[in-house]
């Protein structure tokens, strides 16, 4: 992990005496930071930069790994081994996208995959690009630049090959002595007459008996990357720079839990952890107050307890050298971390048991794919974890991931969304004043330690089984946003002719005289440009299996590495889409997924930023208009009308009171804020939540239905658990959206080819990714973005922010490690937390105050409901209830009630009283009046109930026209529609937002039933990714009032 501090970049060292893995592997238990320092005019500089924290390299925990100690697992494994012969291909094959009967479906349908086929990687996260030859509206140009150039990247920088310029320090380096010339991947780099490169897929380099990194390349850029890889391949712990005494601790783990039984030590630790995010003075003030109370209490000073925590956790900092301009890190024999959070967690019985999660999940998945006594089916009925992906299952079945190994995921500006903040472990903070110009050099120290652990193994002690064994870190994924992915993967970036980050075969198309390529599936009909005039791509074509992608990538990498000259290199890079080898090639192939399979997509940037920006730019007419095009013919650009745009912006703001607090930040007025840092969550809530209903009757009907198709697919893909039937539907839905998008917007016109941004192509990979790596919501970057913001907010010394940030990362690492070793130091462990005065109803349901102080009579209508609920009650029974105001649900949401929310001003409330109810597989929506418990006799168990007013059934015509996206209901609060339900029938809190259908009726394009006279319509808005948010703990703060 890199962590730059004021004139000293710090390399956090995890002493194995208390932790097990070490910095760059960081699991959910610790944080480490690698340092980089710099060199200018021959002098070393202790570099300290933060780069807006954007290139936060984060290696996180996995995915709960290790140890197959569950009952029967050995028998299951033996059974699998007996059937291994001849079955491997069946295991790695991915789930078929559709049955035989759908093979002949028109565009938008799915085709059955032949046996042995495996889904290719999917979900590339391409940042937005613009046609450099066009005149963009100023506001669109600024916004597109912001999305393309995260932390200063330019569209040219996005090519991995551009590092020829990136590594240049004006005073010390030249492009000649670092890389071989300019390597930007634009069409101008090669002869346009040679642009048709379909024969590249037939290039035969199998006569070269070497791995790509074994080739002595004539191209400096390739050779520099190869040198990193070779050193990593030969990494050993002895040459890792770890001091001898610390190395001894690493190889000889302690075999007892950490002892903090000393009362003074424990009291000092409790205070230190409680004021972790406060100033040092806060700790000292508390200490002084306790000493005034009792001078015999010898509480540690802040400096003393800080050093004690360092000693207990084994988290230390070591400096290395970095260029003063952040060009690169001087990372030769590196110094690394000596303590692993995974090993720390196994020093408690609870942590050791939790670490079995991966083994349990993969065993069950393999048993389902290989049922004893029957033919292997090769797919799962339900995908609900990254360990359900065929890539990990195949590695487990083949023995590459053993029972005792732990899996890790590397991430640049990203993290696994199902983990709590304490599981997001910052491995590197790469600072300014400039962006990193050779990222591999910053990653190298941590990668070296990982490689050494993979090569030699890591001794670990399991407190539950009381055994010591050797484990190896297995790198399952490496995630990043678009610009960073081009740097770590070695691919050219999304504007290249072969710009897909998953190395699929779809080739881009460019405009005449243009240099940027766009992945339009449909061939333009108004020009015949060589290299861009290839036939239409079938979005439902059978995807390549992982082994085929890997083989083709390796073949192309060898072809690139054998380039005899810079000119030939530029041509081959253009043809293959590869700029240089990836640093991940240096990790032991036995303990990582293959390249490029190791690089999954990122749903956050793709769905919530790139696609939403594309759609809103088209509707507003701010996307660049080609000189040969006429913007007045853009019938989809309805918001070019400023009055209409302002009205829609006002509607978005007016929806805020109807959005529950659990929906996170409500979208601000897009008219005012869309070019001023509009957040991903705002785009998501607006486009995928509000827009389908609010734009009904505004967008032309076919464009509106195309939007609904997109929303349908995005809502499905955001689920934590995706069934095989849903997976087929997602494939069909997103393929249909892309196809119709190109027909409706792009219209096969070369002047509009820039409408087909890389993010549009990325959608075609999402369904394939689910079966390969699990639901993409698990690797989205929302939590990491939040983590970055939280860590930045902890900076207290703004005059010296980098040093302060460095210390905060060190402190976070130490505290996470300490809590892993002593779980009861963490007061949040074992959530859900039960607030004062609450009542636990079981199964994750908790009644929360406010509540009546005594039993009260009910209204006549409610009395009728109560009597229906208790038909055996006597005629003189007078129902009375004690009302509760709130109910916490198993998913972490807090459902509220009309009883208390109605007391607040409309503009001061975020309504959370509308709920989704499921009874016998039927779904209803209702407004909760209050919660209560009822029973007829004192000796009976009380019934846990909610008094609710049911909404009408959704408008069937509108639901059908919108593919089930717009569910428009009528609110009914009269006593005739009151019912009492079991609170455990409530599954989630939903937003019920008022809307009108008058615009569609007036436009003559309406597909809805008649509304009851005088009744307001409300549409249902469900939070995306809700189930995953719950995995991070309670997602709403519940006070005691």
C-alpha cells in the first residue's frame, strides 16, 4: 500500500507477530500503506502526495476465506476428485443464456451456448469520450472532461501506451530513454490503408517457446514492464527487505490470542479507540480528567498508547524513494509489511470460523454443479456471491485455490461493496503534485511481497482448530475505473480500435478523418471507410470462454513484444489493443486468475455515471453535433426547450420528501447542478428511479420505452442474488436496449457514431459477467468512494495535509488489526445494534420508539379491522393498542409510520412509511399507519402487527408498456382499505412519488388506464442494490426519540 506523507511517504509494515498477511494483501482486518519517495537531480525526496486520493490502491479482504473444516467437506472433495477426469470443461462452462427454443429470437434475444463455452469478461468501465472534431456546448465539454479525465487524465492518457509521455520528467527523462516514442493509440499512428486488420486473429506465434515476459523486447515500454514482471516472478521473502526479526515473526506465527487483560492497558485502549477520529488533545483531556478523579490511575499518555498499539498490531511505516514529481517510485529491493489481517483474525476462534466462508460457499456451489450420481449441469440456479463465478470455481476445483489458501482482491479506487468500512483497507495513497506517471513502480513493492508469499507460502495459526498450516494468497480480481484500468492492465484504453477492456473481438468504428474509435454494433449506411465498414455485430453471439480469451491475449502480447521497431510496435499495438504487459503477470500464475480474466468491470461508473450522462446529454441536446448533422432533427432532445427542462428539474426536487432516508442523497435539481459535481447516487436515483415515470409523455413513446428497457436491466443487475432465469432476462433486455438505442439515436449515421460510447458496449458484457464472477454489485465502487471521502474528512492539519493523511491511514490500519485480534474491542461487532427501549421481534425485525405510554382506543374503522383479525373475540370486546412508530427491517431499513411522520412539515420529512408487502407470493404496496402488538388473552403470545392502508393495484396497461418499470398506483386512506398485517410480511421501504399521466394523454401517446376521478397517482420507486447495502450493517441511524 502506498501512503504518501508530507515529505515522507510511508510504507506500513505489518508485523506477523500479530497480523498475518501484510500490507498489500490487506484483508478486511488491517490497513497498510506503502511509501514512495523521490529523487530529483540525484537527491532523494521523501515524497508526499495525495492526487485527490483518486489513485487509492486498495487491496481488500476477501472474501472471507480459507479452511475447509465444515462437516462432510472432505467427503465432498474426495467425491469431486473421483469425478474430475473428463469434467473440467463442463465445470468452467458458464450458464447458458437461453434455452434452445429462444435460439431464433430476433435482435435482443439470446442464443444457446455450445458446450464448453464460457462467458467472457464483461462490464468494462469506460469513461466518457467526445468527438474531438466536433464543437461541444461548453457545459457538456466541461462535464465530459470531468468524467474522462478523472484526476487529470486526458483522453490521450487513457491509452496504456501513452505512458511514453507519462514517464517523462522534464528535467531528467526523455521519451527516448524511457519508452520508445509516442504510443498514443489513434488512427493517425498507422497507415490508414492498412487499417483492415481482421487477419490479426490468425497471427501464429506458437513457435515462440517463451512466455511474453521472457522475450527481450526491443520496445522500451514493453521491456520495462517485463522487468517488473521478472522480478516479481522470482520474489522471495529473504530478498523482500523485511528485517530479520520481523521475518522470523512472519514465518513463525504466535499460537495464542492477544492478551490485553491488564486493566490500565485495556482502559487506555478503550479511550484511544473511542476518540480515534478526534485530536490527540481530546485523549489527553480525558486522561487528565480521570487523573483528577483518581491520581492512582496510571493511564498511558497519548504517545505511549500510540506506540503500544503499534507494538501490539505490528503495523510500522518504512520509507522508500519516489520522484518529486510523482513520475515513478524508486522501488528496487523494497521494504514491506510484515503482518497479515487474515492471520490476525484467525488468532480468535470467532475469526477462524468466519474465515471458512469461502470454503463453505464453493463446496456447496460445486455440489450443485456436480450432483452425485447424475450428469454435471455446469451452471447454478442462483448467483449470489463472487465465489459462485465459474472462474473461481474452476480454480478451486482444479486445486489452484486450496482449502487453506485465502483469496484477495486488488482495487484502484474501488472495493467490494458488501463489506463494512473497517473491511476497506487502503493499500496505497499516491499523492501529488502530479498524477502517477508510471503506476507499476508504485505498486511494485506491495506486489513483490505478495509474490514472495505466493511463492513460499505463509504460516498461519487457526485458533478454532488449533493447527498451524501454510497458506498462499490467491489474487482473484483487480478492479479499477477506466483510466486506472488501462494503466494496470496494459491495454490501450477505451478510445482504441480494440478498446474493450475485456479483450473481446468487437472492433470500433471511427468517423472519416477521425482518430477516436466508437464500439457501434451496427454498420453505418452512409460511408464505406476501411477498417470501420465491417458487418454488424450480433449482441447475442456466443461469448468466448475464459480460456480462449486468455490464449488470444497471450498470443497478441507475444506478437506485440516481438515488434522490431517503434513503428511496427505502434501498428501492432493498434491492431491488438495491448500496449504492454500487465504487472499482474508477475504474480505466480498458480495463485491468480489469468490475464485479462482477472479484470472485472465496475457497475458504479458504468451504470451510474457513464450511461446516465450519455442519456441525459442526448435528451438535453448537449452532446456534440457533427457539422454534417442537424440538431433540429434530434427529436429525442426534448430538453432543448429550457422551460420544459426547468419544469422537469423542479419535479425532481419536489420528489425529495417522498424519498426515504435510506435512499441516500436525494437528487438535486439537475438543471442547476448537473455540471457541478452531480453525484453517482443522484444520477442513479434520478435516471433509474424517477425518470421513467416523470418522462412518461415527455420523451417520444419509443424513446421512453427504450429508457424503460434500460432501467429494467439495470435494476435487475443491481440485485445481490440473481437467478438463472433472471440472468437470461438481463441478457435479452440489455441486448435489446443497445440494439434499439443504435436504431433510435445513432440511426446508422456516421455523423452520430460518437453517440455509441464505450459504456454502451460495456452493457453487453454485464450478463456474461454474472455467471463468470458473480453479481457485479459485489465489486462496485460505491463503498470505496465513501471510504475515500471519510478518510479525507479525517484530515485535521490542513497546513500539512499529506502527513496528516498518512498518519490517519496508519492509525486506521492499526485499529482495524487490533479489533481483528480482540473482537470485543469493536462495539459494532455483532450488529444489528438494539437502541434503548426497542423490542426485538426476531428474524431481524425490531420495533423502535416512539411508542404510546399506555393503551389507547382505536378508531371505529380500525376496530372493524381488529375484529376481523380476532373473529373469536366477544361482542363486548373493546380493542385497545399501544402504538409503535418505527420498525427496523432485516435489510437495515427503518420503516416509519403516518402516526409520527404526519406531525412534521412536508418539506422536513423523508417519507419512509410506504412499504412493500409480500403475502403468499403476492406483492402489495401500503402506507403504514402504526405498528402494534395484540392478543386476546394474557397468556397468549402477542401478534406483531401493522395497521396499513393499501394502495390500489398498479395500472396494468402502463406496467405492461413500461416492461414493469412504472408501477402507478392510487393512494387509498379511507377506512375501507385499512388492514392489519403481520410485520414480517413487510419486506422493504419504498418511495411512492406523485406523478401525472396528463402529459401523455395530451400528447396522444398514452398507454394507461383511467384514474379514479380526483385521485392522485403515485409510482413505486425501489432502492437499487438495497440487499447489498444491508451487508455493510444498519444503513439508517436510529436515535432513541
